[in-house]
C-alpha cells in the first residue's frame, strides 16, 4: 500500500529522519566512518507480569536480568563519554518489574540522559506522579487491557505519554473507539496502531490496509505506523542505537526478528559486543553488523540503514541544526 509519513509518525516513532538533526555526529560519520552513540536501548529483564496473546516471547521459560552495577552502569558510563544522549527502557519483558528499577532511573537522571520507556502500564502505580518527571516520554502498550491488566496513568507534567496498540484477533472497531476515548480522557498525545509484524508478508500487508482504514475512520489521536520488513544493503543502525539485552550482550537492534523462536531469546549469532567491550565499537570505522541479505532479510529498520548508507556515501550533505521533539530518540 502507498503510505505517507504523518507528523506523529515522524515524531513518535523511529523513521531515521532524526539522525539528520545530529549534524556533528553525521559529519564525523561521513568524514571518518566512525559512529557516535546517540541513544541506547536497555532491556533490563526478560520477566513480565502479562502474557499478551500476540507476544513473541510470552512462552519464554528461562529469564535473565541485567546487573545495574556490573553491566548497566559501566556501559552507560562508557557511552556517555562518547556522546550518548538518551536511553530507552523496554522488554525483554516488563521493565518496571526490574528489581533495581528506581535506582536505575535515579542513576540515568544523574547522568543527564533523556529517558524514554515502553511499558505495559500495569505497574505505573508503584511510584508517585512526581517520579515520572524523570522521563521524556512513556509509551504504554495498551493491549495490556485486553490481557488482564489495569493501567493507572500518571498525571506528571513532563513526559509525553502515548499509547501503542497492536491489532490482533480481539480487535474490533468498538475496542479501538474505547482506547481512543481513554486517550482523550487522559490527555494522551497519540495512539500508535499497527498490526502484528511477526506475520507473513502478504498477511501483514493485508492487515496494514485494514489498520489504515480503521485509523482514518476514527481519527486523532490515532495514527497508523506502516512498518514492513525488507532488507538494506548494510546494517549500521546498531552503532548509533545499540541495544543492551537482558543477557548482558549488545545487539544491533531491538526487533523481534532477532528472536530464536524455540527459547524466545535473541539469537547469540546477532551479538555485536559484550557489555564490557562496547567502547571498541567506536574506535574504528563502521562495518555491517550483520549480513542483512543472509542473516536478517526481514529487517524493520531498512529506512534508517539506507539513510545512514547515503550519509556515509556522501549523497546527503545537508544536516539540520534545528530542533525537533525527541530528536535524541532516533
């Protein structure tokens, strides 16, 4: 289907365009081939308190947790020296289950890093509203309401709070209308709607068409994110957006396409660094972190990788020194 990026899609999702708002890092990349970490994804635990019907890791049997002192802090300290600006917390599992969640947030705030979080929202009530002033944004996976969860939305001023909803067999127009009403009632800035991207290509495209129609009918604050797998020439995004997974290793992205469907963990073949060696990624020019055509033909970050390819090749020379919301969450 033909799809034009909406303003909400540009601001509240990763399309690659925010890379252009980092002129210093992009010029360095173009001139030397050396990357700068801009945002890091941390998946502190694989544990979750829900089993959402579409979740690709809901049947995981073995669980892992990162050490705050032994793994997270050393990695953040190292990348902060190299230009890191922001952190995204997600799963894995449910990040707010992580036993050191509050100390983690306090530590990240002390490093003057912007913090975003993807959560099922069921544990937000654990902390007072003021605690969430530490966050730039919080995205609530509102499918939790269909899977036994109850969400109490904080009334904090600072974070932009949004919903994300993955269509599934339980989805009806009426259920989306209820989510829209909940969003409006709670001053939620957006509701991202997209189909389950773990489906075969033909079915995924069919569902995108259905989602687009529903979103057009229901209107704001809903928006449709059109995300389909493809294959870039090279995989560079992980240099700018590395992912510290709950097993203590660093991976090139956070996509479910890295999953081993048997044990429902990221496949070890996709490891790009250990936590302790992450700084070495920024000591020499970039290289393709995986062979997309062979190892990862269903990449959902083709747009970002192609943009980086064009920057490296000198095809893009004009970078934006202006501001855009959430520019550090590329």
